[in-house]
C-alpha cells in the first residue's frame, strides 16, 4: 500500500491492454485489492485467478480507445475488453455499486499489487495460494464489506 501511495503522489496510475489501443488512468486510491478464484475468472483470465483493484467510479477513466463488452454482458456486471487484442481490462458493476474493478495486471507497473482478499476459494485450483489477508469461499457478506474497507484503508 505504501508503494500505491507513493505512485499517487506522482499522479494518476496508468495502464492499458496488451496492444496499447485502450488506455486508462486511475486517480483515486483503491477501496481494496483482491483476486477471484471462480472458474469464470479462471476462464476469462486464462490463469488461476483474476486480479482486481477496486476503485471509485470517479477515480477511473478510459483515456484512449473504445473498450467493448465481452464475457459478462448482463445487468449485474459488464466485462470490458480491447476489441483488437481481447485483453480483459476492467469490469463495471450495477449503478448501485459505485466502483470499477480494474485488472491489476493491466497497469503499466503492477509490482505494488498484492491481494488484500481472495474470493471463491471454494473453486480455487489446489496449488493457487496468494497470501491474502482475508479468504472467502464465495463473496463476503455485504455487512462484512464495511469493516474490510476500513481495514484496507488503514493499511
């Protein structure tokens, strides 16, 4: 978290898809960081889990290109990809959830990233261990998010 704070003092963090056609900036501190082990994220990311930096909606902006919706297309969540290289860049959630889940691996420099929590460990590959401070078999209950956000902010 200290590395994130140092980066924010220099200005927004930036990132983009593999080919560079879609670029974004994060200008607000994350609410939390996480990985998701669900089989959907495994298939979308082509890995053991997906990485997430949860940022307020007003702290995220696409600065170049036009992402397209792929993966989840519904009212609950929408996965945004580059139409050219197909990189999964971020996920927008329903309007009542005022944040964006940005794939940490899409940052220009993601070395600071460490998951604070991991979700869907019930579907995790047996060897996939992250060292996250909090683990949940599915998603945390809504009443657990307040204390989790406060703990993350205090780090």
